[in-house]
């Protein structure tokens, strides 16, 4: 039984993620208590806002340990969107230094704004240079699919081999990463029309994978 | 490379879709609820809905339009966001952070503020703090009826004495994330964008400019991008030509403008 649970921890527009999943025929619910994680097969962590505020809410709500147990240790399929990707890092640098969930070593830094053609925030549709088609791009219709981005910061993982898609905007940055059952994207699949819905379908088709499998 | 955007602007008045001319003549086109699914399917990069109903005019009971099921703007937004899988901007008659909060909850990704930003510029800053600059569009209506370009508020009725470039610079400083630039005399005229205005504003600010007002042919779009706009927007043309999305994108691509194709 596949069911998506959107972590509703007080950051961001969960309605559009909910609508997109409903549109592709997914059984989906909002989860506002960590206990509800056991009711779902796939977990989605959205987020719009600042890194420190989001980590504060995840800790206060008891999400940090519950998500670690269910996703990092338990292997349940997980998708982080935008800030929900950045929170996986060990460290965020938005408005001071903050520790993140720390599932994936790396830091979150500001996009380089020195190129006048590349305005920051990076808002708009941009293309992906695909490195692996095992995760987010399994069913991508194009070799360079285009997704919608809205962000000023980006995740810089220590191990670049987990990046499955790159994007260029002044610098080359990780548009998406995948580590076993953990998928994360800097763009907004729920706002990327057909390419986004295709990506969400692929995520919902993904299976649990723990350390041992 | 980031793509240049093509954006339809959909105008709502008293809960109905309208076409507009010079900000003053509004012809009813239909009930938006019958159309939103079709708009959401367009091969475009974003949708902007502007509620241009004047204060005190909103009346769900009026029957002189011979259209059934007039709907409140918030209900229209809820309906739109259910099937809108691209960025959605909502504007018109927004006066407070609380109202914006309500619009974001219903599925808007950005809000556009206009008259109230002139009346109370601090609102732009408050909004950017609450939701981030990327979610705040300031809409600027320009008229040159007085001999030189001037910012006009309240749907084309109130002169402000503000010079458009200076005002655009100010809203950027206040925290706006984008400027939607409209021109009253060109609205509904089909005689092309005010390219001089677009160029002057785009060159003076770093945030993206969405050019609007005046589009009569698809070949007007690339001109706005060449003048410095990040996005070419239009309203009326979407209702009176066939395959407006495809032809619009093609006109941009043929002129060498990088656009997103589906």
C-alpha cells in the first residue's frame, strides 16, 4: 500500500505539493505529528523559508529523531524539496551558522552573485545536466529536463558522487541528490508541470532501501 | 541557462474573466471556473491572475451579465491551484500581510501588490520579511497621458506624481522580488509594448521585470526580452487567437530567445 505523507512542520506551502501528488493519483496526507510517519510508505519534506527557523521547528516538533529512525535507519523512501533538501546537510550558513539534520555531509551556501547575468535569488526555469537516471530522472522525457527553481542558497555535498543532476546559474550546483532511499531536489517538482509530475511519479514508485539492501 | 518566460495575465472582475482596454473598458469573456483547467494546460511558464474588481463593486448576486455561478476570488484561487502545476501569482486589492497569508495558504506562490505599495511602502518590506522577496511582485501601472510617464494607482484612476524608474528602484530597495510593468494607454491597444519604458526600468534595477500591456502580435514578445525584461506577459491576446501558447513560444525562439519547451 503506497501512501505519501507530507511533513507539515510549519514551513512552506504544503498545499501545492499535496495537489500535485493528488493529481497523479497518489494517496496522500499531511502529517503534523511524528507518530503519523508509520501510517505512510513515502515521506516528503517540503520547505520554504530560512534554514535556522526550519531546523528549530523540526527539533521542537520531535521530527529530527523520528525522521532519522524512519528514513535514515529504516530506509523508507524520502523526498526533500528545496529547503527540505538543504536541511539534510551538516551545516547551514543562512543568517549565521546552524547545524542541519546531518544525514549527508556538506554545507549550504549562498549562490555566487558575481556574474551580473545570473541574478540571485535564482528564480525561474532552468535545465538539468543528468548524471544518473536511477532516481529523479528515471522517466525524464528529455536529456536535459527543465524544472522551476526559487532559491538563494544551495547544498554543496562533500561527496559529489551522490549528485544525480547538476544545474548552472553563475556556478555549477547540485540540482538533485540521491543516497539509497533518500532523494532530494533543489527545484520544485510540484511547480514544474509535466517534468515535475513525472519526477514525483518516479519517486512514488521507488522502494525502501536500508543500509543492508 | 535560465529560460525567458512567457506569462498569460488573466483578469477577473466581479468573479468573471474580462478583457480590458485602457484600464477602463471591460468586456466579459466568461466564467473562469470553466476555463482554469485549460489555462493550466498551456505551455507557458507561469500564470498571473489579477482581480481588477473595484472596491464596493463586488456583488455575487448581480444578474445583468447573464452568467451563472459568479464566484468569490478566493474560491477561484482554490480552484485554480488544484490543477496549476506551475508558479501562480495572484494580485488585486491586497492591503495587508494577513490577506497575503490567506492567498499563499490557498495556493498562490507569489502575490502582486500595486496601489497599497504606493500608499504604504512599508507593506512591501513587511511582506518580503514574512514570505521572502521571491514571493513579492510589485505591479506598476504607468501612464503617459500627462505628457510624461507617471505611476498611476487604483486601476488607472489616481495620479501619484511618481516617476516609474525612481519608483521601481524604490520598490527593489523595499524588498520586492519582481516588477510587473503595465502601461495604461497601451492596455488592450495591440500596438506593442512601451519598449523605452521597459528598457529604462530593467536597466535601473536588478530584480526581474515582467513586461505587460500592448501585445498585438506574437512577435512583440521577443522585443520585450531584448529590451531587458525577464518575462513577456500579455492578457487579451490569450483569448482571441488560436494556439496562443505554441505560437508565442515559437515567436520567441525564432528570434533567438531562450525559452522552455515542453
